[in-house]
C-alpha cells in the first residue's frame, strides 16, 4: 500500500480553455486514467476475478437491437417517470459509489451538486467520503437516496437510516450482494484498499452511535471497525423485514439477479428492486445484468418498480433497459470517470451529454415518452 497516495486534486485539467471535455465514454475513461494514480484508477475500472462479468455487462448490450417505429411526431418529448409516488424528470439516477474522494478532492459533494443541477437523483453510498449531512447541505433541495451496507452492529445501520430520513433523503437502497468484498485481483496486486486509507469514512466518523462503540477513537480503529462492520455474511431476509419496521422510507434491494429473489422481495414488502451485479465487482461469473432483466420483468409484472445498473455507457443502452420494461436506470462508472477528468463541471458535462444522447435515441426510435419506450420492440439479434 503506497503511503504517498494522494487523491486526485488536479481534476479540472481535462476541461481546456475552450471548455472542451471528452464526449465518448472511452475518451472520458482515458482522461480519468491520465488524471489518477494507477491503483486508484484500477480500483474504479476493474472487476472481480478474471473480470468476465465486468466485460459481459457491456458486451451483452450489443446483442440486443431495438426496432423503431417511425412517423410518430416526436417533437415534444417527455422523459419523466413516476416512481415510488414521486415524479422524476428523467429515468436516471446516479448509482451509489463509495470512496469518491479518490477521483476528486470534492468527491460526493461535487457529484451531488452536479446531479442536482442536472435533475438527476444522487444515491449516496454508506462508504461515501463525505457525510449524509454534508452532502444534504451541499445539494439541498435536490432528490437524494441513501444506500445501506448493513453493519454487523445493526444499531449503526438504523442510525444512518434515521440520519438519511432526517436529512430529507427519499429512499433507502439496501445492497445485498456485498456481504463480503469480491475477490478483486487488481486491488490485491496493487495492495490497494481505499477504505483502509480512510476514503470511505464520511458517514462513520460523524455517527454518534458508531463512535460510541469505539474503545479508542483514532483513524486506525475507525477504519478497522468500518471494515469489520460491513463484512456481514449473516445478512438474510429477516434483516430486510427489520429494516422495513425501522423506517418509513421506501426500501429497494440492490443486487437482484434471480427472478425468485425478485418475487421474494415482493413477498417481504420491499418497495423496489435494482437488477445489478455491482458492475462485475463482486462475483465474477454471474450473469450480465441486461441478460438477467427480461425474466425478472416478466415475473414482477409491474408490482414494484425495477431499476437497473451495470454496463450502461450510452443513451442507447439506457433505451434498451427501459424497452425491456425496467422503470429507471442507474449510471455508474462513467460519472466517476467524468469526476476524475473534470471535477464537478466534468460530471455536469457528462450528464448533459448523456441526456442529449438519450433524448436523440428516443426521438430516432419514434417514442414520445417513457411509457411508449417501455412497449418498444427489442430483439436478440
Ligand atoms: C468504484 C466503485 C465503487 C462502488 N461503490 C459502491 C457502494 O459503495 N455501494 C453500492 O451499492 N455499490 C457500489 N458500486 C456499484 C455501483 O453502484 C453499480 O452497481 C456499478 O457501478 C454498476 O456498474 P457500471 O458502473 O459498470 O455500470 C461501486 C462501483 C464502483 C465502480
């Protein structure tokens, strides 16, 4: 582990004097690679094991094609959706991504502000670099959700959920695929753990319940206790039931890949699910998210919202996800690359480009709104 490691505080270099910023996700990724120390870039970009699932996530999109309907006056597009009783102007959210200070000193604060300015809800990670309250203040009035990694000492989890509730967050996303960290060969090679270096403790160092459980408060014990707490292989459906009892916010489960688990989520009263394999960072060898989606849509049959992530890189990918019948799409790595390459402005630029790409794709597919999009014909050929 390199003790001289520094977060990326030279980010704005990638926006030049004329305001140019990479447009394609591949160029954004290259700019991020240049802007960051190799272990940090690799932490963001890589997947678990031999990275087959990470590769499949993006490759699998290419198998599917949509069949457009034309001559359908698309001069007035409506990209809004109604989900969990609220209207969202776009069918997109920013996926929860921890340790964002790795990419830019302002980390989650920059992302939350850019998301707010772009009308895209931000899902804050448990292991964010800044606290719930800091982020709520930095982007007040905007739509925010909180992602929970269950803590072994569950009073810590319940207190974080309460803090999110008090700060006006709109939903809780319980991530169920990270009961222990995936076997990430590149991070092992680099001996790199951003959590161990203190990049993910914003919510913990500000949590009175967490702090009250520490015998001695110094950064080493904070880090050890975070790692110990979020490693929790005992997580099961009873915890979901308990979480439901403890909060009035809607609960979504993130990491569903099996149709039976989707149905079980409904039986347990969960408010929504996120079809995701964590960007291929957890178990290498699992199905790509887009391949898992159609069967889940079929069994859920509109009973609860289905959100999706893993592998969305362009507007057309999002279009395919919605055409399969999902309700909303989470954007992941691309926004982290844009943060590393251009700070807050970079994230804004990426989101503006992505929304434009998506709207152009909608128009050229001949659909005026998201309901029409969800009925669109999509084939595997
Ligand atoms: C660097 C990094 C950190 C992440 N941290 C979290 C996290 O703290 N909580 C979580 O639920 N998911 C986390 N994820 C997973 C994302 O929420 C999302 O599932 C994934 O990025 C989707 O894959 P894609 O980015 O390749 O599209 C992380 C992903 C990356 C790349």
